[in-house]
C-alpha cells in the first residue's frame, strides 16, 4: 500500500512539475435581448421565454468557423514554429512571413549551411531545398519566408497543419458560456502557453465576434425591414377587405342597434302570445258551451247559458241577447198556451217550430264564433312564429357582426404592430446600434491557470491513497498465505505448539555449542540479544508441548518426532536443530537425524563436513549406529548426537522406505530419549511421507507470510494418506504478542 501510494503520488508531483504552463484570458459580453414593447404584451412574454435559447445561440456563434477561421489566419495558427526546441511566433524568426489561404499540412526545417546559405528541408519526404539567395524571400509549403538573424547552430522547425486541425485546436482552447441563466452576460475564456498568447487569442476572437454580430445585425435589420414592408402592405389590403365585408353585412342585414331591435321583438312576441292564449281560453269555453247545448235537454235554459258568456255577447253585439229574449218569450208563451191546449194544437206546433228556429240560429251563431276564434288563434300563431324567426336571426347577425369586428380589430392591431416594428427596423438599419457590447475586455493573466499545484497535489494524494487502499484490499483478498496463529489453526484444525520470532543474526540460538574437530573442541557462541532469548523460550515451550502430547499417547511417551514443511525455506531444519538443542539442554539423550539427503541442512547448521558418512551410508552398509553419529556438547555439560545425511542420493525416497531405516529408527528409539528426524519438504518430494509413517508424531513448520494455504493443505493430505499423525504446528517468523514482551521486560 505504501509503495503504491508513493508511486502514484510521485507521478502526480512529476506531472505537476513537468506539465506545460497554461494561462487563461477572459472577456465578458453583454448580449441585449430585443424585447417587444407596446400593446403586444403576449409577444413580449414569448420573447423573454426565448432568451435562454438566444444566449445559447450566441455561445455557438462565438465558437463558429466564421469567427475562428479569420483568427487562425490572422494569428497564423496553422503554422507552429520551434526555434532550437522553443516554441515562438513566426514573426519572431522570420522578417518576412506570409501565409495566405488554407495551407497543406507538412513538416519543414530551416538552417544555415557553412557558406551562410539557407537550407530548407521537407522532413516528411527528406527532400532538401537549397535557397539560392539567402537575403531574398522564398516559397515553402505555400508560405513566403525570409529568415531573420540565424546562427550556424540555430535550427527552425515548422509544422503546418490543415485548417480543420487548426480550428479544432483553437476550439479546444476556448470556452464560451453564460455567466448565469438569469443574466444576459456571456463569458469567453481562452487558453495559451503564455500570457500574451492567451490575451491576443481572446482579443482577436472578441473582435471577430463583435464584427460578425454587427454584420448579422445589419443583415437582419435590412431583411426585417424588407419583410415588414411587404407584410404591412398585405395586412393593409386584408384590413381594407375586412372593413368592406363588415360594412356590406351591416347594410344587407340592417344589423344596427341589434339589442334595441331584439327588445322590441321580444315585447311584440309577448303581446301576441298573450292574445293568442286569451283567444284559446275563449275558444275552449265556447266549445264547452256548444257541447253542452248539443247534449243538454233543458230547452231554452241551455241557450241562456250561452248568452251569459260575456265575450260572446260583446262580440255579437245585440243579436244574441235579442234572440235569447225572443226565445224566452216564446218559451213563456208556449207554457201558458200548453196549459189550455193539447199538444196537437196548431198554435203550439207553430211556437215549437219558432223556438227550434231560434235555437238553431243561436247554435249557428255560436259555431261561427268558435270558427272565428280559431282563425284568430291561427293568425296569431303565425305572427308569433314570424316574430320568433326574426328574433332568432338577431343572435346570428350579432355573432357574425362581432366576428367581423374582431377580425377587423385583429388586423388593425397587427397592422399597428407591424408599423411599429417596421419603424424600429428602419431605425436599427439607419443607426446601427450594437446588440452585443464588451463589458470586460480580454485580460492579461499574471499567473498560470494550469497546472494547479494545490489541486494536483490534493487529487494526487487522494488518488494515491485510494489506489493504495484498493491494492491493499486486492492483496488482502488474493493473499492465500498464512500470517497469524488463529488463521493457521482455523485452516488446519491442528494446534500451534510454539511461535518463533524472526532472527536476523543467524540460525543458532543456544548459549554455546562445541564439537570435536581433530581432537580439539570448537565453540559456537552466537551473539546474544532479546530476539534469541524469545526464540529460546519458544523452543522450550515446544519441548514442553511435545512432552504433554507424549503423555496423551498410549505409550505415554513421545520417542520419535519428524519435522517437515510444505516447501523449502520455511525453517524446518532450523526448528528441528534448535528443538534438539533445547531438549538436550535439559539433560535428555537426543538424536538428531538428517533425513533430508538432498538438502543436508543439519550439516550446514552445525558446520559439519559434507564428506563425513551419515544416514545414507548407514542404510547401505548396515553398520553400527555409533560409527555414523557426531556428538556435540550443549551448554558445556550436555551432549547432543547428530547423524548427518551422508552422501547425496537422488533416490533417497527409496532408501528411506527400506527396512534398514526402520531398523535404525527402532534401535534409536530404544537408546535415546527422543529421536528428531529432519525430513525434506513434503510438498516438494515424497521422502518425508516414508519417515512420517514410522515416527510417533510429525511437527509441521509454517512460516508466517510465506506458507500458502493450498501447499499446507496438500502437505497435510499427504500425511493423512501416509497414516502419519500431525501432532502440532510451529509458526516461524511470527509476531510475538506484546503482552509476552511486556511481561518478560518487567520480570527482567
């Protein structure tokens, strides 16, 4: 994590230091929006709603080809000049420099030769052009050039890009945007490699933009004036036609004072309707009387009811009362005569005939009056219908009149609006008022914008921290090595018997060792320090743990132990040798057998000669065990027996699987208190499997931060197949708990 952090942060610092300096120049413009004033308030609102889109249009206009192309030509941005590797403007190198029109891309170099002449070279095609006259302008790639004062060692390199590439570069160096959405301000930002370059670029773009905006405004005003003139004429014609249509409609329909006319017609219709209803009531009454006369047998009494109808009497003048009086008189006369005469009397018959005639005459008058009433009712109904038709036509006339008046009003408003806009366009065309003004001209930057030291370092620090953290998490996730005691026990299910600290001054940790060399004793006394003291305590702990394990065995004693590991370099020989030393220092008889015939680590550990006979010769000759054993004095009083590996054998696995090794191990277990066998790594070769199946227990050495989980699992699987018993694990290069260090220091 630290390495990743330092690497990424160093890259950020290096980039910040070596990155080219960039400068920024700003210019601000006021973009005035044309607002419609006067009576067209709705159009004014629409204009205000379109302001944002209009400002976006101005942004695109600033970055348009029509603005930037003249700037590229004015500043010769198609041509890049390097004088001895330093970028300069063409005018700084050439006393005459002309580049008209669009140039073709290419790369050239110019230098002076030994005679003082000018040599121009097309570097892409490696073609040299010798300039005949050094003081005369010459053509190169569409440019007319005359170098200024050039030394013999000066070299000018010219890079010409196409107009499209130059425009793309300029567009990448400028940025136009709104200051705020609610403000009519536009800000132009230009980047350059020097303050002057940024300011000149911003000034030229501003000038070209203002010039183009003025041209577009004049063209817009001229086009608007012409368009509005044409539209005013057309609207005037439409207005006149609408006014004529309204006038003809009023003359045809007499649609004048329509409300008063409607009121009169309503009153007339109400009067006619009342008269008709009255006549209907009278007719119904007279019809009722006629029906009663035709059905009743009361004689002249029923005609007296008819005569009592007021309207009937009034309308018939005095005819009906006269007939009724005559009828009553005849009825009276007949009554008087009928008393004295019989019904067959001629005078009575004459009176009856006269009475019948008068009754028929009254009936005829009533029927005629009823017909007269019906005719009047029908006439009033027709009059009411005619009045209703006239009254119904008034709303349509009024609607049509309002529509025509509204059309005339709209055309009149439009005509007035177009007249106003036409006068504004004519004024704008004549006065040439700019709609875009410069608020802040291009500024001269006094410090570089990029790179930003504080920002880059902050981002570099955050990026380095993040990447370092990710790398650490990735390493932690993908790391299959075992680091701690808990992980080892959880992974294997086998207890960790002891944890060995890391030693930097050598592998021997005992107080002193001596061996006989040509009759003399050589003392091995390594320097003493805290780490060796911790290691010595760890091996004493291992001896104690193995003692407890031996008590749990059926024989209640652990007579032989094999020490192995998954791969080389995990400290199995170191563990086996120091375990033997620690066990021997307690006064026990200990035999250390080096069964790693390919590595011979025990011989190197104790400094024994590689040519001395050992286990390989013992297995091959079936000699006495004592003849192949080296004795070493431990702590000046105890003895440790060591049996080296002997001559190297590539077929050591077969040698260890013979009965000879079984016999040797069986004899050794009877003569010594503990036999410790240093075996090869079980994950590399199969030698240790043969030994592990013969000993009472196997101790597996795991090196913290080195041993892989899969390798350890493979080793334990091999031991299980060999029916060997892994009694415990020794964790090498482990971090000793702080509480143990604290306790040891306190006790000291």
